[in-house]
């Protein structure tokens, strides 16, 4: 399967420490082994579709384990039959 990139954002509710909750979600991304880019509003992942969806689900589960009682997850997907990468989309802007 061709690589895609997906950007996602989790917005947890109910956790006592929201930043800690987000850190737990980002920890799932970091341990996934997939290429990623964390920015101030979302995290972008590169991989095959099923891998990425598994990581996004894991990030949500991490928020619930951290104490969130609900969350909203916004996901954007760039899916090209020939494949794509994070670098192809934003490489020219990196310093």
C-alpha cells in the first residue's frame, strides 16, 4: 500500500492536566516508529493507512488512560495512489 500522510489533533476533555494528556498522546506517536512532525496544533504522520489509524487510535486511548472522559479527534489525510511524504509537502519550508 502507498504511503499517506495524516495530520491529527486530539482535544481531550476532563483530564486534570490537559498538557500531560497531550504529552501522553504524543508519546504514542513517538514510540510508533513512523516518521512524524509535531506542531503547535496538530501532529502529522507518514505511513500506510492502517498503521496511521492504529497510531491515532492509540493516541486517543492514551488520553482516556490519562483521565480524559471524552475527546474530539480531527483528522486530515493526504492520500495519493503513488504515495507521498511529509517532506514532499513541507520540506521546502524546513530550516
